[in-house]
């Protein structure tokens, strides 16, 4: 029988605003490099970072819960002028956070 994947817990937030600024910067860079730089990438990264900061300020440290919050709240964002959607953004945030923690995200490791 398969073992469940253990949750990934971020360290407690010491400065959520700084984390949010970092996330906004790296997410926008990822968005611009993944397909094409688009005018909406800044707004997408800004909104995702706002959600992330608010969640962290409320004490959320579970990566899965953060991803779900981003998916849920980004559903209200207008992606009509973008290549992206809420799931792509939440997955990118997860990958960027895992990379920043030095966690290998390949093959479920």
C-alpha cells in the first residue's frame, strides 16, 4: 500500500511582507519567462502575493493550504488576457516556494 505524502510546512513567517515582495518578484519573472511577457503578469503576481501574505499573516504555514487558498481566490481574477489560470499560478507558487526551501520537487521526492 502506498504511503501518503507528508505535508510540507513552511517555517513560521518572520516578515510576511518581505516574503510577499520576494514571491511577487520571482513569480512575475517566472510568468514572463514561461511564455511571453504580458502586461497582466504584474497584476497576476501582485494578486497571488497579496493572497500569500494575508494567509501567512493569519498563521498559515501548510503549503497545501496556501496553494488551495491561491487557487480559490484567484478564481475571481480575470485571466482572459493571459495564457495562465488560477491552477497554473498556484502550482508555480508551490514550485517557487519548494525551490526556495531547497526541496526537490521532481518525481514526488
